[in-house]
C-alpha cells in the first residue's frame, strides 16, 4: 500500500469511550505494550493517568505542578516535562528527580507536548502563557549519559508548540504552532547525532486551507504517524482529526465525539487502535451538555497500524 491509500476504518467500528470524563485537559498519550496500559497527562489538574486496557482499571497520580507531557524510558522509568523542568521517576508514583531545569521563566511559559525520537532523545516544546506572543520554542534532551543531560533549544518563535511527530524512518520531524494554526516539516540530516540539526523547513499544513464554514478556530494539538507515514493530528475546537499524506494532502477528516480533541497515539496488541484524549477545560455549560463525555479517552479501530512508542535512553 502507498501513503495515499484512502483512510479506512474497521467495518462497523465507531469511537468507543473507554474512561470517565475525568480530565480537564488530557494530552500526551502513549501506549505501553508490555504493561498493556495507556498513559496520559492532565495539565490543568496536575495529574498523570494510566489505564490497564484488559481490566479497565485506571490509576491516578496527583502531582504538585503541571505536567506538559510524559514519555516512557528504556529502563521502565517515566520522563515528565513539568512546568519547572524535566523530571525522571524510576517507577509509577515514585518520587521524581529533576534532571533538567526549565530553560525559561515558568511564570511566562511551560512545557507542552513532548515525545522521544527513535534514537532515544526527548523532544519537547513550550506554550506561552499570560498573553505572551512568539516566545516559545522546541528543545531536545540528550540521552542520559550523565546525571543532568544537556537540554538544547533547536527552534523558536511559536506561541504554542504542537503536532510533534516523526516519519517512520525518523529522518523527518513534524512541528508547529497551535495558536497560529500551522505545521511544518524539518529534515534531520544528522539522524541520531547530538546536537541535532533541523534543516530544510517546509510548510506542511496551514489552518486557512481547512477552516470550517462556521468559522471555528482550529488549533492543531497532538499528532501521531502510522506505518505508511500518514500524519494524524487532533484539531482542538474542530471536533475532528485530520489524516494527511506525507506531502500534506488531506486524506480524511474524521469527526470526534467531542468538540476538543487534544492528543493521539496508536496502541493495542496490533497497534491498530487509535487512542484519543480530550478536554473539558474551556467549555461552557451548553457545550458540556452537548458533549458530556468531554474529558474522556476514546478508542477507534483503524486498518493501518501506527508506529510503536519511542523510549528515552536513560
């Protein structure tokens, strides 16, 4: 099959709600195949969640500051990008240890949306707060070959980092600005070498090309890539996902059960389940009445499997 293969879902399948609507802002989901668990964060309520899919049991970890993203480590530990820096926890609910200090004023911005690349490095963007404009950026954390690995800024000039993902060969990076509604691609000519180099930035998706007729402001958020290299992205306030081919051509617009989809990942035993996190925060009473499951996690069966989660080399 080519990357332009039409998007198809399993026959008769629809979105399935798999948790209670407990997240104010669910984001940064990943699937752990060994544990058969889905992990995600709630940055508003300062929590990390995990769901054991076979049993349906969910666990909550209450934190003391906002987590912007979460990633698994090769050792089994958890890497957390928090408002004040990047922390490492040896196991679930263990006391996290800070391994990198936030390279910004935490009053003005925070980490937002991070993932590991195929070479074991952790990439994370920032989100401006308090009305700030264009002060955020993208950072890359070196593999942990020392107690406090280097955290290097590799790009800048965004309000809200979004859409971070890699092509199947790991040599193409997707990244953009959720507030301004754009996503670009960057070549990674140095592959796994550190420091990383971003080259040949190219426009990939722009909001005005997909603006709905009702004028809703679409904000791209979390993204994932399948084995054909197709790019899936959640559109906050668009009530949908987009699936784009590697050239940025729209293959499908898939409605979601809620107005505010936020994060995506592939998982399940065959990586053919698309998991979706969502948000309640920012919705008024009427919107919550229309979409009472806002803040829940949903699952959708698809035909083409996604890529497995990358892990931080600690």
